[in-house]
C-alpha cells in the first residue's frame, strides 16, 4: 500500500477520534443541562438560565465543529457533499451528479490536484506575453446561442415593417 494511503487513513482516523470526543462532550453537556434544569425545578429561587444557555451554545458550536471534521474526512477520501441533496461527489465535479446543483468556487479543486502527476499542464500567466488562447468551446457556444436569440428579434422587426406598408 502506498505511503500516502496510510497518511490519509491516519488523518481520517484522527478526525474520527476528534468527532467521537466532541460527541462525548455533547453527551456530558446534555447531562449537565438536565441536572441544572432539575436543580432550578427543585429550588425556584435559583436561576440556572445562564449556565443552561452557556452549555446549549457550547453544544451548538460542537455540532458545527463535527460537521467541519466530517467535511475534512470527505476531502481526505476525495469527495465533497452536495449542499442541495447531500450526495457525495468527486472533488473534481463542478456539478452534483444526482441533482445537477453547481458547486461553489470554494469547493473547486485546483487542476494540479486533479491532473495526474505526469501532466505538464501549467496555467498560463498574463505576464508571459503570449497571445490570448482561441475561444473555448463554451465561449463559441455562447456566441452561437446569442446569435440564435437575436435572430428571431430581427425577423420580428422585419415583419412589423411589412405590416405598416
């Protein structure tokens, strides 16, 4: 097994341990909230609201931290989760393969991460003084689509002129 696989497995294991510790802390806070609430119930003169709210806030923060750790585990596995349908997708996907939702630029993975190590594709820089590349198929498609959209307008304009005569 390659070394990087062991490192990924170790990272995932560490993340999972951290999640388990946070879940145990959450259980402890729930238990403390129960005791505080019961103490307030028994002695009406004691106000435990601040303590209860502090633990509730801590629980909310721990859930956020757990979600962040789950995202890190997915990244280690080469996956990301769709925000719309929660389907796991490859990091290289720009759209969810299940629902078609577009992933944010923050989810984008640099090309050097996706490309195989032997690939010699390096991004060109404006300072290289190279001519601009030819239009990509997407740009060409946009030009054609714009022409198709404008064509019916031109036809409508000529038919309106014929009606006036």
